[in-house]
C-alpha cells in the first residue's frame, strides 16, 4: 500500500498514472503532499510536468489544469532569486519542459499565458512557444 504523503514521488507517480488520468481526488492529494512545506521546489515541478506529459490531457479532471498552472507559475514567479520575474534559467527550464514531449498542450499553453500575464518581465522564448 502506498503512503501517499510519505512515499517517494516515483511511487506517487506510478499510483496516479495507473489508470492514465488524473482525477479530483488525486489533485487534492497532490496539493496536500506538494504544498506540505508551503512551496513547490524544482523536483516537484519536474514531477508535475512528468504527470502532465503522461496523463494531463483528455480525461483528466479540470482541477488538474488549475493546480498545474498554479503550482508551476508559483514555482517560477515565487522564487527568492527573481520574484515576480522569469529569469533566463527559469525560461530555459520552462522551454525544455514544455517542449519535452514534442507538443505544447492546452495545459502548458494556459501555464505560459498565466506566467506571462503575471510576470513583470520574461524572455521572448516563452512568448515564442505560444506562437
């Protein structure tokens, strides 16, 4: 039995992806687990991108997209190094992650739109992903 609050992210990912979709209960679990310390770190952000690439599309709960956008935008815009801005390293990471599966899906598109709307500054590479 998986202890969702304490087992590894790999175990959690396997359990969530077992049925190929992310449902509302799993989103609530992810929210509790990943925000337990109040922040989404890079490992957790990568984990969320992995989940989105594997099962974030059709069939997943609408709460997934809202959580994904909130968590990743908060990770990028709420960091101590460049709060409110997207620095070059963050932009390069976002470009790699968004392009990682070869498509910019609807969830990733809304993420980019939210980040660009909320940030004071961002490299053009993010805008180019939306064109």
